[in-house]
C-alpha cells in the first residue's frame, strides 16, 4: 500500500473503534446535558418541582463524577436581616438620618432588561438531540460496514462497563 493509504486506513480503523468505545459516554452526556439545560436535575427557588433521584444522580455524575448528591443547605441569614426586620415593624421608632450619614444608593444592575434564555436552551437541546442521533447512526454504520462484529460488540461493552466500574471504585 502507498504510505498515505496505509495511514488513512489506520486512521479510519482507529476512528471506528474509538468512536464505538466512547459512544456510551456520548449518549450519557447528550442525555444528561439536555436534562441540565432545562434544570430538570435540581429544584429552583419558588418552585414546587422535585426532581427524581435518578436525574439528580445522573447530573451529579455528569458534573462532579460522583454519585453522592450533596444535601442543599439553606443560606445563613445575613447579619443585617434582623435589624431590617426590626426597623420594618410599626412599633419600632423611626430615626431620621443624620447629616453625616450616607444613604446607600440602590444597587444598579448591568442590564435592567431581563435576558430570555429559552432560545439558547432550545438550541442546546437541538445540539443534544443531534449528538445523540449522530452517535446512534455511527454505531449503526459500524455494525453495517465492518466484518468483525464481535470486536465491535466487545468494544461497545467495554465502553459501557469501564465507566461503571470506575464509578464504583
């Protein structure tokens, strides 16, 4: 064979087996990434939504490579909160500001206009679906156009088993 043809064949075979090996991880990240795009793995403030345990666990593996989901703690009350509540009650005397005291200005936001994140979320959902379908079609082609289906299957099983074993260690 011509050296460039040999290199091309080697590259194609390497791409085939490497793609089959990482396909399960691509499926996992495409699926869990889509869940996380819409925050289906966590509760948000003011919402009654409680995510299923499997979604929280998969998201934790995706983000932190561990199955241990930390318990969310309530934020500690700020030091000024109690004083603000006392000042807000009608029975508390209201004192006039002194001439030397400065009144804090309201915090200015960089943009008073709210940003609509939904179009970008939909785009990344489409990306997740595309990654999932592209990986699925790659697996189909690897079985369709290669003669050694046993080696493809062993490589695919290794791509599933190795991360599971590593997660248990």
